[in-house]
């Protein structure tokens, strides 16, 4: 990592939740940041406006689609690193329109990789994949313990799921992100592109547009703040490890800084076994924060849901020294406070809402 370089860092999908948080960190560190985003997700233009207002000429932007080969190759010129977050993020959308899901997530990632590969000196690439590459985990024996699903294997419950888990794509979204994941790793091996992959669990924090399809922690909080009901798909005992965005930004920076040793590797990234929460437990947490229990409704399970997914992050910790530091209680309280102070940031809520976990 060459923080002193005047060359910009390219953040593909940089107006989104994770991209804007990373861009702000980079700019605060004195770096120039080039945002590449088509601004198609409702509300993300406010993130870009905030970045420009906060960091002035350290932020430049290219408003274009990830499938625009000419614009992408122009944006990649002269950069010192590429962080690739742009994606179609909803499982439900992928089921309705799998071709567009593939075009953005799989083919779009190949366009990013090709733009990087053709540079005289390919810059490092850090790509965010998803735990959905492991499928629905139907072979994982679970039992109900209180308000959560728990693995029967105590060792697995203690450490989470590691990178040795076989890939088993489910839903078009899982397929498209999984294909992108594999292309990034292959470009590292076949072409020497210094690239690494994060297979992420649930990320949450400020500047997130939580919707019924993605960003469930923020979405639940927004529904509670609006006094709107929350529909939970399944039994509400689904468990995820949640990771506050500041901890993710730290991990992303470490990945860039140690890319020479991490290239060609995929890492499971999330809060880990010490930062887990179920939907029912999040509802209880919101009740304690707000003083009133949100109205909830139960519906049937949705395709592709995992009753349990917790990341074993030990491989990345061993490689870099990184650890998650923000507990769910502190993180959820912080996000609630931020959302309450920034009502203009929340997009209009639909009349119905879901609690399915697809992140």
C-alpha cells in the first residue's frame, strides 16, 4: 500500500454503503479517491454528495455502468488500487431477472478484471463476494436453542464456517457472485493480477440503505423508526455473524496493504462467533433501544435462505492480525442513532417489508 502516492484509489460501486465508507476513510487518510458508480440504487447519490462535501477535490467520480467497457478502462488508468463493490445485491431480483443479475455481477466483474489486466502494471484488486457461494448449507445439522438455530457440532458452533467449505451455489445471485469470486481468484493465478476475495457475511453501519432484500439490520431499524411492521420470513431464528462497517474498512485496508501475501486467496469475513445475532434477538435489541416492540409478522421461508451462517475469520486474522472490535449491541445502537439523526438518508419504505436474510 502506497498511501503517499498521488495516484487515486478506484472504488467501483463507491457511492454505495460500503464504498462510501471506504472512500471516506481513504480521503481522510490523505488519498485521492475515484468513485465509479452508475447511481442506480435509490438514494446513493446522497452518499456521493456527502463525500464531495466532506472531502472536496480528493473525491472525483465517473458516473457509468460497470458493463461500460470504455468508461471502466478509462477509470482504471493510473490508479494505485481497485476495490470492487458494484453488484446486483438482491436474491429476489436475481430470481426475477437472472440475465441482468449475471451481466452485472459475473460479466461486470470480468470487465473490471480485464481493465486491470491490460494496465502496464496491474493494480491490486480487493473484491467483495458473499457467503451465498456456500449455498443453503442443507447438510449442516442444526438444532433450536432458545431463539436461534445452532450447529449440533460444538466445534463448528465455536469457530464458524471456514474457507474449506465446498462451494455450492444456490439462486442466480449465488451463481453470479460465485462466478465472479472464482474469476477474481483465477485472474490472480492465470494472469498474476494481485487480487483477493472477501466472502462476506452481514455488514451494517451508517450510510446503508437497508431494504427488504439487502441490509437487514438497517432495514429492521428503519421499519422500527417509521413505526412500520416487519415481516419475518421463516421462524426468526436464523443466525448470522454481523460486522460493523468500520471493522470491514479496517479489513479492506489490511488486505490491500498485504496483497503480495494474500493474492489469489479467498477469506470468509464477518463478525465471527462472538458477534452473532438472530432475527428474534435483533427485534429484542430494538425493543430495548426504542422502548417499544416493533410489530412483526411471520411468513414462509424464501428460496436460498440459510438457517445458520457464521464466518470463521481465523484465516484472515492469522494472515493480517485483524479482528472485529464492535459488538452487535454497540453497533446496532450506533446505527440506530445515526439513522434517527439522518431521516433524509432513508429511502421511501414499501407498504410491506421482509426479514429474510440474504446477505
